[in-house]
């Protein structure tokens, strides 16, 4: 598959790097000032993609023998590189988690009132 075969309208280079499982390139782009919040036409943004990758890695601890998809397999293979990316974005990921949690709690309160 060629590099730009999976590009969505409005993708940034950071989203392309993340979609191609290249956490080292993503880290370099972030350190150079790439936006974490700029969304493409599918409403994907880098922070959400990185958060999702972190969730998958947390669901599959080192040594886990569960069967995984091809995409998850690529994430697990690059675990150390992704952990470096997560470390670089610790504050941003924590704030994103808090925002997601507050939104979910608000929706649940509204639903059950």
C-alpha cells in the first residue's frame, strides 16, 4: 500500500503518520509543533487517534496471549515507540481523558434524569 492510499480529505501529516503506525514520525512532528486538535473531514484528530492507540495497548499488557487484529498487532509490535509518544503527551492525554470522562458523565446524567 502506497503512503497516500489511505489519506482522508483534510489529513495532516501527523494523522498520516499515525494511520501508518509510525509513532517515531508522529513524535517528531509533535515536537516540531504539529497540531493535536486539527480534525480531518471525518472528524478525526490526532489526540483521539493517539488516545485510542493508548487504550488498545493498555488492554493488551506485555505478555498477553490474546488473539489480536492485524492493526492491533502493529501497535503491539511498536509498543516502546508508542510509549515514548504517550510520555511526550502525558499532560495532553490526561486532559483529553478528563474531558471525555466529563462528557460521558454528563450524557449519562441527562439520560437517567
